[in-house]
């Protein structure tokens, strides 16, 4: 009927607007309960399309009792698979070969599933490998398909930002050297002293990721501790030479596993732990400020407030495409952190802005 046609048209228009300003996408993923039968129900009461609802219990200090709904570009429930998560990410990843800069973040408190989404569990298999491996595998596959017209070179860097210092995770012997981020007119943002390693197969990538993993543990007592208090960034550089026209395409992709977002003041940290926590809070709020200011199309974007946002400057804003995977835990104990994670996500998301415009 006419009415449905109008609705359909509106919907199309809305989707186009979403795509146009779709420089920032936010996906939310709920971790399943781990281990034995949980003794409490999940704090997540429903997940549908891009909506996710949280149930706030009676007499909670965290908010009014009842259902609170958050909207994202996409929400993944606790039974979502790695393949499902990847398939919604694939178009973004593929655009790197067309010369786009792409940035994918994993955000959330420690233990919420960031590393699971990006890399996978400790023991990887074809079903459980994460976005990083799938993304590289897909780039290899697609570049091979195009090899008669475009010759691609793919190389990777792996960096860690810990206490506002940048370190090379691909130094063969390990390195604690602190690296400079440069901004040159012809290369853009770059870290000239970090290893840039050509890769052409998934097994090359696995070897490098293992090296990076090993190097990340250097100088820390417990690996898990360190990885939850530093940001790690796998950067993929691609250069394609068109064999017919002779022109060159350059694209890049940053895959970032962020430090845990839990607030320092809650952990009553002191000394080194407090310093680490303050650095993390500072860089995550700098990231939030940059993305929020891009989402609001502000003229000034505060990239210079942290090493993280400086490093990623070329891949945030402009023609670049950003995806934030926000992770939450199902446990009632984590509800406070979960709500602050969702608030952060809402702040960097353009979904609500889009909906508000649509209603005008
Ligand atoms: P984070 O990186 O946020 O600290 P992890 O990715 O290490 O969290 O996840 C914490 C634990 O939960 C790990 O044992 C991980 O394998 C498991 N886990 C996380 N997400 C999932 C998931 N979607 N399915 C199954 N297990 C998961």
C-alpha cells in the first residue's frame, strides 16, 4: 500500500544517511557466562538488531529499577559466534584494499571479551579465531583474486602503548625502547623505528602475532596483567599497484585491543598501579573525546591529548572508517562497569544522533 511504500522509502533514506555518515560504527557484544551453571541471570534482558536492554534490579545504587535500553549499529548476544561477528565487519575490512583507512577497536572492562573478539581464546581453531586473523586472511584472499589487475603488498606492524610510551612488539629480540610517533607530509603519521614486516599467508601472521604476544610480556610479572593495562595495536599497511594504469593505492587498518576500561578509583590502586590506571583513563577518555567530536562533526578534534589518538590520527576522521566493538559481561557483579561502558559507547555512537534527525 501507499503507506508502506512511504515507510519503505523513509527507511531507505534513513539507511543511506546512516551509511553516509557511517564513519563511526558501534557494535556491542555480550560475553557468555564462563564455566559452570551461573547462579544469577544475565544483566542483559534482551538483544535485538541494534538494541540491547539491561535490567537494573530493585534498590540498586546504579539507577532506577527496570529495563534500560541502549542502541547501537548492531548488538551481538552472548551466543554470537566469531564468524557472525566477522561477517558484519567484512565490508569495512575489504575497503582497505580500495585505499581506505580503517580503525577497529575493542573496548570494555578487563575480562569482558576484547581479546576473544580480536584474537580468539588461548587455543585457536577455525571456529574460534578472531577478527585479526580473519581480516588478514580475507585481505590475502581478495588480493589474490585481483592479482591480474592489481599487485598488492601487505605488511604489518605491532605496537604497544603502555604508560604513554610506544613500544615495538615485533622487535625479533624483544625491545623496551621507547619509540617516537612522527608526522611527515608524505608518509602521514608513522613510527619509523618500528619493524614493518611483509606478510602473505595466515601462517606468517600467526608467527608474528605469537612474537608480539611474547614481547608484550617482557618487563611484566604476569602476562594477563600487562595486557589488560596496555593498548596493543596491529597495523596493516597495504600498497596496491594497478598493473594496467600504473597508479598506486594505499590503505591501512589498525586493529586495537584497548586496555581494560575499569575505573582506577574503584580498585584503590596506589603507586605504579595508580600511575598505570591514570594513563589508561587519560588515553581512553582522549579516545572518547576524539570519536565524540568526530561524531558531532566538530571543527577541532583533540588528537594530541594522548599517544593513542596521535598514533591513530590518520585513521580517525576524514575519509577513514571507524568501528568500535564494545564488550560487556553478563554478571550482576559487573553491572556498574557495564553501565559505564554502555554510557561511553552511547557517547561515541552516532546512532542516536541519526535517529533524532530522522524524527525532525
Ligand atoms: P579481555 O580481553 O576483555 O580482558 P578476554 O577476551 O580475555 O577478555 O575474555 C575473558 C575470558 O572469557 C577468556 O577466558 C575468554 O576466552 C572468554 N571469552 C570471552 N568472550 C567469549 C565468547 N564470546 N565466547 C566464549 N568465551 C569467551
